[in-house]
C-alpha cells in the first residue's frame, strides 16, 4: 500500500474536481486506520499539493454547517507529473 499522501495525489489523476470529503470517502476503505487519516491532515496535504503546483483550487462552496469547502483538481500536465513519479 502506498503512503497516504501518494494515494491522495493519485486520487486526482483518476477523478475530477473534488473536496476533502470526496477524497476521504474514496480512500476510507484502505486508510481509515491511519493516524493521519483525518480531515485536517488531508486538508494540509491538499494545500501542500496545491502549493507545489500538483493540483489547483477550482471552486469553493459552503457545507451544511456553513464551513468553507474547497474543490481541487489536477490538470493534464499535473496528472502526467504525478503518474511519472508515483506508479500504480
């Protein structure tokens, strides 16, 4: 099994615009027992990936509690970079 941060990046090579909630739901089966599998850690990983140019913020919304939800996606060039470094 690959490290959680790698799995998060690989997620964006196969899915479109997604929020932290969608990423967590998709990875929950394999990573739910990881200590760092929590909303704050995954938001941190998403923000780091964005700062490194691997994903980009494409939308924002408010959830049912009025909290800001950011949506990210990887463009084709970013997907190619991720796939060249992280193999399936």
